């Protein structure tokens, strides 16, 4: 077999290159991305500004800026107050979670991944658990399925409430920060009652969930769902119908369908362009095909659409949670597979075999058959994917997370181009990135 020279590429290679070229041609603002090294940008920034009217200015926004939602750095090329080009720079928060996962057993894995997207930790635990269960080939009890679905939808509500709070504060609606935090607090209190923690729960685990729902959980959830509708109406009064709010969001940070698809955007950013793509509907997992809900889409792909989508997704998640309460099955909350599931706590005090079983699972873990898998779910920010390769041991050979925040960041230069620097804050907020997931 001879090596091919660049001039004599295979037909398949040529077809791929042609397809990529056509895809890139769909991007009308390819010049929006600042393709400059950080060293060169620093050199340009140190140069004295001349009287040339055509000269642009390099400026850093972040990584310690209050509106970058974490340690995100933006290199901006400015013409006065207009953003000509920009470049997101990440990597200031690297924790090495994917490499850490290869040193932890599958049982310990959720304690690691739950800390990636700290605004929606239950989704991280869910995607990891689904991937491990797919490799093992076990089915979890129906009650565990519905508990997972209810808890993650409550987590989606909490995440979007956090967006409402921070988005409002970024744009000057300071009281929205108080209101959004107030409602989110009620969800976190329920999480604490169920899992023992407000965040980073380690509740969803391979084989099911860590514990059954506590007594009185139904009334707690109903009270939470009854509390939210009038509060969401207050949000509409405070923000949605206000002329200043609309002026700051409408027509700002516009993203086209072609750009969204070419740059692999998912979640509210993709749906704001009018594309109805939601993994809960299009590739159902858990029991999403047994509940009734709508996929919220926008029309213009601007920051207002992204705000409105998240506000209405809270209402749709409330519909799903209410159906979970009504349809919650009885039975086990975890698979009764001794190879994967630790014995009940009460059995440890009664049986030496149960104590030994518990000790071996938590010290050695359980072996997972060789193979590889990829599972994707719909997180509040888009498609959250987990790719795991197993070599037959008790620890993943390789793990990679497809973080929606990381992928969605690459559309920011296209949305910021030719906008004002004040609108850069709006664009960052409308993307709703979590840098723990970006720099996992």
C-alpha cells in the first residue's frame, strides 16, 4: 500500500473536503473570528495608539470579569466601541476530570463528573450512569427511571432560574438576581432533602439512584410547582414586556440556522434559530416518550429568543415533573444486581457476607465488559455526551465528555461581530456557559 501525495487524494477525502468547504461557505461571518495568537495580541496591546482613524484596538475582557460567568477570557478587536473580531480563550480552570475518571472506579465516577456543570450536576451524573449501564447491559427499575427524570427536570428548572437571575443582573435588572435566586433556593432545598446535598449530589449512580424519595416528597414537589407560575408571571412583567429589556436583547447576538448547524450548536442556542431539535423528543431516553411536553423554538435567533426559550422551558419542565408525580411507579429504586449494586445499609449490620460484599464493591469496584459507547442527553445547555471505552477492568480505559458549553462558545465571535462592546455582555449571558464544563 503506497502513501498518497496531497495532489492525489482519494475520492472520499476530496468529497469530505468539498462538503466541509460548502459547510463553511454557509458562514457569512467567517472574518468575525480573531485568529491571532495570545503572544501577538499582547504585543499589539502594548503598542502606543496612533492618530490613525482606521487603527483598531486590542482589549481583554476577563478572565476575571463579572459578566463572563466564570474564568472566560475574550480577546476583542475594537473599532471605537464596535467589536470587529473576537476570540474566546479558555483553559484557566482545567481540572482534568476526564483523566481523573480513568483513575476512579465506575462506582466512584459520579462523584467526579457531577462537578463539571455545577449548575446542573444531576445531568452529569445521569449521562455517565447511562453510559456505564449501556456497557454493562443492565436495565434499571421503572421507579429509578422516573426518579431520574423528575430530578433532572427539577435541575433544569433550577439551572434556568439561575440563568434568569444572572442574565437579569448582567443587563441591569438587579432585582431579578434576588428573585431568580429565591426561586432556585426552593428547588435546592428539595434536592437537599432527597440527596443530602444542594449541589454535587452523587445521587444518580450506575444501577439506579442512591436512595429512594423521602416521605412526603409528593407534597413537596406539588408545593414547588404551585409556587412557580405566579413568580414566572412576575418575570414577564419585570422583563419580557419592558421596552428597555427588549431593546437590549432584540436583534442582538443574532445567530442564523446555517451558522448554528455548521458550528454544532445545540440546546436553546440552536432552538432560537427555529430548529426544533431536542434529544428528549428526537432521541428519547429514560421515559420521555411517555410524557407530554412541547419543544420551545424561536424565530430570529437573537438574545431575546434565547431568554424567552429558557423562560418557557421552565414551564415545560414543570409539566413533565407534574406528570412524574402522577405516574411515579412503586418498586425498587436501584437494580438488584449484586455485581453492581451494594447491599442495603441495614443488611450490613446483620450479615457478614453483606459486609464483605459492601467492602469489595467500594474498594475494588465492579468490572465492566470490554467495549465502547456514547450516550447523549439534553442538558439545560444542549447535548451533553459521554464517551467511555472499557478494557474489562473496574475503571474506564478512556472517557470523554462532549460539553455543550464548550461547543457553544465557538459561536460567540459570530454573534458579537459588528456589535457594541456593551452587547458582548448580552451575548455571553445568552449563551449561558458554565466554565467548569468547558475546562473539565
